[in-house]
C-alpha cells in the first residue's frame, strides 16, 4: 500500500495555499484606503457609491469601517489615505494638528432615539433630545451606549452633559456602555429592552429591530454632518494624495452628490448632500447645517430647509 | 429571532446557488488560514522536536513559555501585528497593513505555539519509547529529531488540525490587521461579525454553519489521508 505520509501531505497544504493565494491578492489596480464609520458601510452607502467612482476613475477604494475615533487614529498613524467621518470637533482637531490637509462637507443626516415600542420613559412626545434623555434617566430605563469613542458616542456624551446628567456615574446600572459598534449596540438594545442613540442610516438598514421603534427624531441637536479629510502627506509621505483628492472631489462634485441623494434604504433617503448648493468649485465650506437650533421635524424636512 | 433551521436552509441555499461572493470569501479564508498553518508548522514542528530531544539549560522555561503562548488572545496578537506593520511602526515601510499577508502573519503567530506545544508533547512520548534503541545505534539527539518527525506524523497532523481550527475560527486578529475590506481582506469570520452588526442574524448564523462545514471537509480530508497512510 502506498504511504502518503504526513510529510508528503505537507507540500500539499503549501501548494493549496499557493494555488489560492491569487484570490487573496485580487484587485491590484490603483487603490486608496478610506477609513470611515460603520454607518456608511453597514447602510450600504459605499456599495452604492464606490462602484460608480471606480467606474469613472479606475481607482478602487478599500474601506476600513470603524468608529470615527478609531478611523482618526488609523489616519494619524498613516494607515489610511482619506477619511469620511462624522464628528466635527474631532475632525477640526485632526486638521489643526496637521494630520489632514483639508476638511470638506460631504453630506448629513440625523441621529434618532430608538427604544421598546411601549416607550416606558415616554420620550416620544418630548420637546427636544435633551428632555428625552432626562426622561430616560428619571425613569432609570435601560440605555445602551456605544461606549467606544465613536462619533455617535461623542455626540451622546455631549447630549448627556447638556442635560446635566452624569450618565457615566450610572454605568453598570441603567446606563450600559457596550464598547461596541452601532449594529452590535442595537442588537444589545433590542435584547435588553433598552433605549439607544443611533444614526438614521444604520437604523434604517438594521435587520434585527424586534419590537424596537424609532421614538424620537427631528431635534437639530441631532444633526449628523459627515466630512471628508485627505491625510497630510507631510506627515506620511506614502499617502496617495492625488488619488485621495480625486475621491473627495468626486464625492463633493455633481456626480457624487447625485449618487448620495439617489441612495435609498427601504424607500427612505438616509443621506443628504451638504451644502445644498455647491457653487464654490472646491466646495470648501465650514458650516454645519443648522447646528444649535432645536426644532421638531423629520430629516426630510431638515433636508428641505437646512440652516 | 432566527432559528437554527432557518439558518441551515439559508446556508444550503447559498451553497447550492454557488454564491460568487461566498465562494470568494471561503477561498480567501482557506488561503489565509492554510498559509498561516503551513508557516507555523514549518517553524513549530522542528522546534517541538528539538524541545523533545535536546537538553539545554532553560529548556523547561522555554516549554512553559510555548505552552503559555497557546493562550495568546487573538485581539492582542492583532494589536501587536498592527503596531509592527502600521505606517508609523517599525515595519511600516513594507506597506503590509490591511493585506492578506498581514492576516497570515497574525494567524501564524497565533497558531505557532499550538503546533509547537502539541508537537513537543507527541514527540516527547515517542522519544521516551525509542530513546534507548536509537542511542544504542549511536544516534545523537539532533539526528533523532527527523526520525521522530516522520514517525510522529499522525500526531503532527492532529497538531496541524488543532492549529487550523484556531486560525479559521478567529476573528479578533484578522479584523484588526485586515480591516475587513470587501474583496480584499474579508473572510468568513469577519463577514459573520459584519452581518451580525447589520442585524442580519439568520445570514450570520448560516455563514457560521458553512464555516463549520469547511472545517469538517478539511478535517475529514486530513484524517482520511492519515488512514491510508496507516493502511487501516
């Protein structure tokens, strides 16, 4: 009987690995690495946008979808060429410290408060987001926080501070820091009958809502603007500045804006190009749509009349 | 809530349809994990054999360290490789971050101690059995090691399978150093994590079942070859 021994099996394993290696190395056209948030990836926006951009320019885009905090850290280390993130103060600090060469407005949507359909804390009729959070705290209803220093988490902490509530002090009781992405936090919120703050896009595309409902939205404090930043080659010479610029130009140009506006999840539009009128060719604006005002209205209404 | 039955039906539908994206992800998972196991075995088997036969000062300490490293947390290994391969890290110039190569490196580090420790354990037993016979023929300990590697092939195959199990199932390391980039570094486990985060629980479970089927196929293939080898 022939003896295909293990040492004989060994080259077989190596051969198999080598045979499959080309699969692992597929796609050797020019590419950029885009560090972005889970909301843009999980909602399907990139699957909608990127093939259009690649078809137009021949540039492939490799997306690392993490929280805004982690995306900024990756870019700081030079591991990304361009950012699409959503926390304006952190973005401005990134550029001010010389890690990014320019920040451009791209689009916005809004954050929403979701919770069990029964709404035990009664936030559905709240006049504004801060009042809604105060009601959750007063009722000691479970609240699932991202707890991961993401853009969503940063905004949530600002809202608690505005409400005058030290939520972190209640951590482990009704306030639960998940330390996880938006989807994982929503899964946990559904399982724990907890409230959660989510960006609208992730919520729209989320497949495991259970009995959870969108309970509060429309406060201008919940606006969620996204900005694109090209990483500074002065800090990291390997950054593909020209390709990254081409991406940001496309994203903020007529074609990219039309693609963003044309994206739908379940019949709803999750992202709105910003600013509304882009007359400036470079599209550099510093405004945040209507930040600071508080009015009860839907995203669609905000879209119709921003600022 | 999806049940296991729904997940199993979905898994079957994906397999029958030969979903191209699924095929690509499965192929990449196998390529990355088999490469990692191959590298780990190339280094780990000879090291395990040496630890089994050669006596040197500090040998016991090395063995304890190797056994301890079997408990390496994948997330920690991912961070370690990230710190090394990041553009700001010592090996940043290689540009390996967020590539399948980085994933192979991370998994090889995870699997290395497992195959080394299991090889050491198995070959130590064989060596105790054969020692007198081999030494009466005048063999030096380092000449014995290759003989042990050949005679212990069945045990070594088991060690390689244990290493493969660790590699194909881990998500923490490949998520950090691969970045879960579609069509570049997305593998089975990172896809399962992604679909879970999208709330597509049935699809995530279906992919988990398919991953188990792949492991079944690999284990069955290796064990079948081992049977032929022994003629039993």
